[in-house]
């Protein structure tokens, strides 16, 4: 039976050549493109979107400025902070060690790191059910770390001294960035190397992610290839978050990866390279039920560093990200072999664009 997805594939070549007359399939893609362009024209979006089928880009479009002060536009190779999409890579690092038999998902955390509650497991940390970490709330200027490893060690000390948000572990899902810093500490302890170097060597490099890395605030400030994060002030208007005292040295294993749409697509097509397929399936599949939200979401779960949902009748997994001057989404549709990637250097919600892409690819 002919479906819109099959027609989209048939019409995808026409998208790259708009002068060629086309029927409905390419027009569906153009409609999505026009919608994103309208969001950008209203100053609601600044960034890059990518749709891909079977690992091949079908549409890549960029809007807005990577650096307004220098008039540098966003492009297909612009590097964006991924925010919480970064958790995907931390989960992959843990899963690699489980695959090698060097740890197990249900191991107690105290097997690897001292000073934490007895009953917290790696599974709890991966699913945000450990209770560890600081509550999500505003605060003052972040600590003045000088290196990635100093930031990891310092954050572990802070988490150790922070009472659990709930006990016993496993009773509640409460999103915890700090929990993924703790997982990074486990990876560092098991491997005997820097967590950041481990991910570079064992995840980014084998996945072919040549423009992806953890960058410090000074590195971002010095680079012309990285999009500046434009934070929306409560009083109105936007400001480069890097110029404020509240932008941290790094968001580390919870939110500090910088990448491009092309590199993220390379990663999605490399799950079988960085992990054996059964372990890739384990980390991307749902473990803890979350509120489904509004239709057409029919089920919603958190896996290991991945969100796993049913949109209409299609499974979609990946992760979202947000922060001052950041809004990101990685959506993988395994049944139709589609990928949608949205990376923005505004913190204005990208939910309308996410919904438009999901509707296009699941109708």
C-alpha cells in the first residue's frame, strides 16, 4: 500500500531541485520547510533542521545567525550545543562497559564510587530514579572550574553532600542532570581514564563524528564555528548567554556535547558500530513510564539516556535538550527508518517544529 512516507522518499530528489515540477510528496516536504522558515521569520527559531531516510539526508535547512555580532549565519556545518541530547552518549559509554562485562546495569553505585547511598544502582541513575542530585532551580554563578576533570570531581563532591530528593531509590522519576555526572564518574573509575577522553575515543570517533566534542566556555567563546547561545531574558529580548556569569565552564556528561546535524545523523546510523545491536535496543527502549501528555502521544517512557514514545502508531526514540540559548531534539523513527534533527541556538520552544516533523513522518 502506498503511504505518505513512501511517497516522500519518491519525491525527495525533487526537494533538492525546487525548479522541477512535482506532485504531493515533495510538496509535503516543502510545506514543512515553509513552516520552519515562517518560525524563523517570526524570530522564533534560529538553527538547522535535518530530515533523513535510511541514513541519507532528504532535507537540510538553516536559518538565523550563529553569531549576530559578527554576522555569521547558521549553516549545515554549524556546531550547536546539544544540551541534554548529550545524555545519549553517556548512556552509550555505560552500555559499552556492560557489553564488555566490566559492569552491570543493576550494580550498586557504591561498587564503584564511595560516599553514596547503599541502594542506588546504575539503573536508577540511567532512568532518573535514583533521587540523587540537586533539585532543578535557579542559582548563582557556577563554580569556576579550570578543566573538565576538575568539573567532574567537583560535581561528584557536590552530589555526595546533597541529600537525596527522595528515598528509597526507584520510587519516583525525577529528572537529574547530576545523576549523569555520577555515571560519568563510574565510567572514569572503571576505565581508569578521563570520562571525556573515553567518550571521544570510544563513541565519537568510531561513529564518525568528526565535528563533535565537549567544549569549555572559553573554547566556545573563541570559536567561529560554534553557534552563540542566545538566551531570552525575562524582561524581553535576547542576549548571548556566554557574556553572562551564569554560563558554566561545561555542562559535561549531562549537557555539554557540541555537534552538528550531520554528525548526529552519523551517530544514529552507527548504533551497531558503537554497541552490539542488543545493547543498543536495551538503552533506547523504555524502562520507566512517563506521563503521555497530549494526543497524539500514546505512550511515553524513559529508557537509559533515551526517551522512548509512541507518536500516533509509530515508535520514536531519542532525546530533547534545552538551556539558556539552546533548544534541541533528536527523533529516530525505527519503523520507517526516518530521522529528524532540530538544533537551535535560541531557547524559544521548538515543540511546534518537532510536532510538524513528527506529523510529516508518521502520517
